[in-house]
């Protein structure tokens, strides 16, 4: 109903209309209504890809959402392709240190990890961390999370000593910014005990 109403009010290609499909998809999946969810998803992709203005930040945001949905579905190769496109468009439109650009880079890293392409993931994760650190500072949650992701990748690569050092740094930063009892701080203790 929301999609149809937004189609009437804004038109089918309006970003809010398209985003309502994302919400509908996210509702249908947990309900096990996969056939309906897939039809909604196909419609969303069609609408996203039919918007011709590549300088349109809303279109790029829709691409990023499509990448997220592909990841959610376990279609990591497709998610990576769309995330890379969204990243390049955001980088050109918004700059390499913009939060949305960095979010797209994080999605690339995540999908590289899911595809077991850890060396590439590490390279991109380090790039992402440097940009977050430069833009947001070393105590920002996104910066710390990005550093933790590097630790996770190093663990996957069997570089446990380096990962342990990074987890210690993350723990100190989270303890300093969030407090010792915060769940995000506590979650690092298991990584430190390994």
C-alpha cells in the first residue's frame, strides 16, 4: 500500500518510492515469503538501474541498498559488484572521505570477506580505516569498528599476533569512549583471550 501511495504521490522512480520496496523486502524475508520478496527485489533493482542521472545521490543510495540486500541474501559476488559501483559514484560525487562513500567502501570490505578474498579485504579495510581516522578521528565508533574489522581479517589470514595487537588498541579506545561495561567494549575481550 505504501509503495502504491508513493507511486501516486511521487512517481515510481522517486527515491522514497524505491526505498519503500526495500522496507517491504526486509519485512517479507523473515516471514518466509521468499517468492514475494524476490519479486519486490527485482522491481527495486529495475527501478534503481533505470534512473539515468548518475550524479543523483538518491540513485546511488538506492544502489547501496541493493548491495545491502544482495549481501543479506548471501549473493556476495553480486553485492560486491553493486557496492563497487556505488563506491565509485559516491567517491566522484561526494569525495573519498564522505561518510556515505566510506559506508560503500565498508560494504566492499564485508563482501570481500564473505567471498574469502582476505588479502583484498585487508587492503580495502586499511584504506577505509585511514579515511575514517582522517575524517572522524581515532575515537569515533566507525573508526574503531573499521580497525576491529582489520583485526578480524588478520585473524582469518592467520596473522594472530598482529590481530591481537589491533584488538588491544580497539579495546583501549572503546573503553575510553564507551566505558568498560559497554557491550561493544566487552565483545573485544573474547578476541583478546584467544
